[in-house]
C-alpha cells in the first residue's frame, strides 16, 4: 500500500513538472512571438517610410519635370514671339524699301535716266554672269543712249535667263516676251523715236544673252522671232500710226507663246502611246510627262512607272510624290542599276532639251547612256520635244559650246578646274520616235520640220500690218 502511494505521488510530481515545463515553454514561445511581431512591425514601418520617401522624391522629380516643361514652353513661346517680331521687322523693312522705290520711281522715265547716269560712273567687280543682279543688267542696258525706259519684268527675265541658261527655257522666254509686251503697251509718243527705242532695246537684249549665257534652242528661236519683228519695224512706212504697230506686235507675241511655247499641244491625243500592262521607264522631269500619264490614268489604263535618277542631279523626288498620289505603281532606281531592270521595260520616255538638225538629241546628263542601253536591248525610246526647241545647229559632243560647269572658280587656269557636264548628246540611231507639236516623227525629219514649219510659222510681212 505504501509503495502504491509513493508511486502515485511520484507520478503527480512528474505531471506537475511537465505542466510547469509546458507553461514555461508556452510563455517562452509567446515572448518570442511578441519579439518577432515587434521586429516585423518595425520592418514594415521602415518600408512604409521608405515608400513615402520615394513617393515624395518622385513627386518632387515630377514637379521638376513639369517646371522644366513649362520653362521650355515659355522659351519656345518667347522664340516664336522673337521670330514673329523679326519677320515683322523684315516685312516692315521690305515695305519701307518698296515705299522708297515708289517714291523714287525707279522704273519711271525721269528717274531711270538718273539711274543710268549713276550706273555709268559706278564700277562692279568681275563676277560670274549667273550671279548678276538687277543692277548689273541695268548697267548693261544703260550703255545704249536710245533706251530711256525699261520695265522690271524685262530685267527680271534677263536675270533668270542668265542664271538658268538652257534650263527652264519655256518659262524664261515667256517672262521675256510678256515683259516686252508690257513694255511696248506702255510706250506712246512719236512713232519714229519709239521704233528706234524698241529696236535698240532688242539689240541690247541680243548682245546680253549672247555674251552672258550659253545658247539654247528655245532662246535662239525666241531671238530669231524678235529679229523678225525688228526686221518688220525697219520696213514700216511712216503713214502707219504707232497704236496699230503696237497691237500688231503684241498680237504676234501672243501667237508665238500660244503656238510654240504652250506644252498642251504636244500631248493632245497622245494617250494611245500607253497601253495596258505597260512598264514605262522615265528619265527626266517634265510637265508633258505629268499631263500625258495623268490623262492615261483617267482613262483607266493600267501601267507601271520606273523612274531612273542620276546621283549627280537627284531631281525626281517631286515627280515620285506626284505620281504616287495617282496610285500608279512606281519603282525608283539610279542609272547604275538600269541593266538589272531594262528587261522588264516595254518603252522609254526621255525629255529633250533640244533636237538638233542632224536628228541628235541634247538632254540631261545620262540620257545618252539610257538610250544606248535601250537600243542594245531593242526597247523603243520615245523622245518628247516641242518644235520650239528644234534647233538648226549641230553639236558633236558634250564639250562643245558652253555646256560645262566649273565647280571651282577660284582657279585662274581652266585646266585646273573640275569639269562637271550638264548635258550629253544622244545619237539619232538610238531614238525610235520624237513626239512634237506636229505629231510623231522620226529623228531624221527634224531639219525638215525646222525649215518648213518652225521658221515659216515665225515669219510675217508688212502686208498683215496694212490690213489692220
């Protein structure tokens, strides 16, 4: 019995020890959990502080960016205002200059005579004729004492002719003829003096063009036409009044511009050249190409275009923009890649600066190479040229005449300058057909057209004036 009691007591003691140990362990775990929670809470608070600090820094950076943007906008606005002010100042200066010119009546009869006296005494530096200003041209015209009045249109036209040379012959000749027309319309007074004034002005224009610019087909034909007018003025009888003479000359100038320089006649009913599924190679930039191909597109003819460009010129970008708006498939390549695409081409369109009397073609640099390759592959080469640019001359090669550009004008010796060709000569054997105002002709018919059509179209006699 006593042993049982001792065993029970021992068991109870063990149980109490185990309970106390468990309680101590639970208390220890609770304390450890509290410490962990406190550390976790402290960590979270630190992270929250860091996040808030980052947000504050981000907000500060964003505010700085907004402030910088506002500053940039203010700077741009100030620049725009400054530019506007500068433009207004320039406009005001131009207006002041125009007012001063109007006050002085620069192109009136009296002040122009004073201008002549001033320009005769002044000396200009020897410069390239392409850089001539209106003052230089007035200086050249002032050498003739019979000319006491010239309008601004003639001076600007001569300046453009000297600057552009063979390029832009149509527009430059139109400017010159319209300027002469306005000049003649304003003249009034004694018939004999006025006729002498017109003839002396014509002579000065001929000498200025011959001495300062390279000869071109359109310019030569315009000069030929003006020489015909001058010849008529030499044979006019004294009993005809100047108003009749003035109307006669102005009418002939209008007819010359309409019949010879107008480009619309060359494309009338020429859309039959273009057929469905044609692949047309174009070299050159011309209004004739634009009008012809746009008309063909309006007739719903499906065709493709290949534009060949010269790296030295790079003048096809505007044409590509124009035809791409018409939804015409376009391929662009340099002249060096012509050999790879010539097999796909069905016909070639080229632009002529002049058709020579032996049937050869003067065109932009690269025209001869394209025509030669096309002839080798038996592709038709069609040249477009107005009769206005048919020329009764022969040019043997690209080095003949004044068709050269000297890129470095500082050298005194021509041999030391870098020569850049502007034009080349395409032989008649490489040209299939020439499209002109008369119709479709072979290149060998050019001299016949020059003699039988162009010059006869510009000739007129005094009998027409008597009828008026």
